[in-house]
C-alpha cells in the first residue's frame, strides 16, 4: 500500500463552526430590520423545512433550474412564515438578502475551529495535497477566502457546482481525479457518519470522523470503528503525518492505515 497523498475535509464542524445556531442567527438578523423573532421557533422551523426543501429541490435546486439564491430565499421564507412571521414581504426579502450575504462573507456567521489552520498548514508542508468536499453552494469559495482557509487547499468541490452531493461516491471520485491519486492513497475527514465517513469508505478511501459529542454514543457508532473517531482535527494530525512519512518516531516503518481501521 502506498503512502497517503491526499486528505480531503468537510468544512462545517470539521474546520469551521457557525457562531450561533441558525435559528438564533436568523432572529438576530431579523431584529436589525425591526422584526422581533424567536430564535428557538426559527430553529425548529428551519430544521423541519430544511429536510422538506432539500427533498423537493435537492442539492440547492441545481437540477431544478434554481439559483442558490432562489433556493435559499425560498427556504428562509418558509422558515419565517412557519415560525409565525406576519410582516410584509419586502422586509422579509431584505432579511433573506442580508442572510445570504452573511453566510457568503463568513466572519460574521462563522469562526475557524482551533488548530484548523495550523493542522492544514502542517499537512501541506508534509507534501500532502488537500481538498474540500462539501455539500455547499458556490459561496464556499468566498467563505473559505474570508476565513483565510482557501490558501491551504489545492481544490474545493462544492456539491452544487459538482452537480452531485455527498454521500454519492462520484463526488469523492472527482476529488481523487483532481489529485491524481488512487482511493487507498486518500483520506477524508468529516463530522457526519453517513455523509462523510461511510461515503468515503464506499469510495475506497480511508475515513475519520470528527465529532466529540458522539464519541461514546453506541447507537451512532455501532458501525464505525471507534479508533477512527476523533474530537477534532488536531487529534488526527499525528496519525496522518506518520502515515504520510511512512515512519514512526523511532524510524521503524509505520503499519498501514488498514491496521488502524476496520474495513
């Protein structure tokens, strides 16, 4: 088995995190336009409407002829109306426009998780190619640039631009083709067992799950090797670098990744 040559990452809850829950962020933004909104009600409404909206217009409406702005405007409208909004449509349009821009510019809505930049820099210095695989729209590029993360990546694959989303294996194959590596030479890091961990495994890649909250949740991890679960990206860095070099600290050849993972 060859050395690791490519590491891909998801972004949300892997290298960045939203500063506040979506519903509360929506409420905060609405107050700037004179709308007294309840963050908890908006959060509940968003969670409910997200699932229905995604099923009706998957992958941000790319196959339905919608722009990402139209897709998000429709979702935000549904979210506010279901949460009890009774104001005029012009005000709601101002809110939706402001929200779309906020999640594009990045700093106001998101923060970089501790150690993310350092770890990505170390992986690049070790000679690894780095990529992003995310179920996101085209705003991901400006988001990463604003957060000073774009500099670390050789490529960024956003599901809307790719025309396919995780967990489909084809989006992972796109990454492998861009990097010119075989599946066993690549690893994916993400926070979702279904969209990231198992999906990457099905594509033949190595995979790591980043999520401290499910580290001991048997129900979620029943089919995930617990040795593949880490609290954050810093925890997995040493293992990735060791495998990249092919030698441990004593100079002996490191065991292949399959030694650490259940396949």
